[in-house]
C-alpha cells in the first residue's frame, strides 16, 4: 500500500469521527433547548438545586437539550450553587446560551405594576405572588417604625410612598432594594411641577396622597375627581370635617359596606372624618395617579357638599347649602330603599 493510500485509509475514519463528534456537540449543546414556540420563564429561588431546576425545565425542554444542560451543569460551579432569578427561555435559544445565562445570573426583568390596594398587607401579599420576596417580610418592613422612618415615613403614611405605575424590576429583588427603588420612583414622579402645585394648595406631598386616596374611593369617574377635590379643599379651608364615607369604611375595616348608618359615624378612629376635622393621618389606599393629579389640578368652585346620584352612576350631585344637600341625600336614600340596599 502506497503512503498516500495509507494516509487516506487512516484519515477517512478520523474525519468521520470528527464530523460525528461535532454533530453530537451541535445536537446536544448548540441546537434549540426549548420545545415551545413562545418565550417561557423559569424562576430559581433560594431553595432550588440542580435537580429541582431540571424538574422545572423538563416540561418545556427537548430531550437532547436537557441532556446537554446536565452535562454543562455537572462540570461547573452551578452543581453546588444556582443564581436566583427569573430567566427567559426563548424559541431558538441553544442549550449553551441558556447555560451561560443561568451560570452568570443573566436574568430577565419583569414588569411590575403597583396596585391601588387599600391596605399594606394586601400589597405585601401581591408582591409575594409576583416576586421572590416573602410577603411576611414585606409586611414586617412596612409595619416597622424604624424601616418607615429611614424611608421618610411612618407606618400610617407609608402608602404615600407608592406610585401605582409599572416598573421593570428583577424577580429576586430584596425587600430593602425594592423599597429604595420605590423611593427613587416616588421622587421622580414628584417632579418640580407637581411639588410646586402642592405648595400652592398649601399641602404636603403626603397630604395630597391622603386626599387623593379618599377621592379615589369616592368615585372611579376620573372626570369628576377634580370637582370632588375642589369640594374637599373648600371644606378644609372652612374648617369643616370632610365627612367622607370611605374613611368610615376604612376605620371600620370593612370595605364591603354599601350603606353608611348613623351608628357607624361614631366609630372612634383618627380616620373617621365625621368625628375629626382635617385630613386622616395617612392614605386609605395607594392613591392613583389620576387621583393625585385631580388634587393638584382641583376644580375651583364654591360647593361644600356632595351626595351620590340616585341613578347609581358613580357620580355625584354637588350643593352649596346644607338644605340642597339634604334634598340630594333624601333622593339617594329613597333609591337605596327601593333597591333594598342595606
């Protein structure tokens, strides 16, 4: 056998082996990891191990993709410690790319919308569902005088910190980092224009949020909110109690109440605006942006009273005198009776 033939005799199997190895490498490591046609997210928390990660990925992974990931993980530090976070697995993403993201903690942020909840325990529960943080830890922070004081609040006015917009955050954000982020977003929202308008009305930022929270509970009709804001500002200037029914519901801790009775108005609470003049010590919910801007851009008028319309449209009749108000209240009470609303 000539040297050329001998060389070709050995080279052909070597090339075939190399092609086979490259093909296997591509099949197990560089081809698509996911079987899904849409982006899927996997969340890794502090309790996860490599085995629990595989269990989370198994429903969406190709067999060769999962095998390839096993191989990568078993020869890396990921076998001992995973990076927490929320990771996007996109269609067409290779096993190697996914491994790099997991190994380097290259997670994908999520869009978190702060809800307009009435109480901080409800906010804590919501955050516990959306983020890795424990809801009990969130509630503990927001009921801690020390934590609130560091943020510039107390446990009663802490709802004024939150602006119900949508923010991009990482799923594994800590409670401390989350609250600091909310301070940053709060300060950005309260720009010079909004702060200046609050000053012109003689209100602090927290007081604007308190009044806005009451207005939000009075109506969902955004067009009417500046009218209600103007009425409440008129009452504050006259030294009259606000006499806002939503504050009574908050004081009683019962938001299902559909009709306020005389005995309810005597509940002893700093939030009862029938018994106390001025604003309550804190918001009765996380105020909406529309509510805040309604206070800052309140309608200028001389109305001192309002009563829900008897058509249950969610809007109100406004009055300048108590006699007018009594007539409006009588119409509304009649409508409640006719519908047997107790």
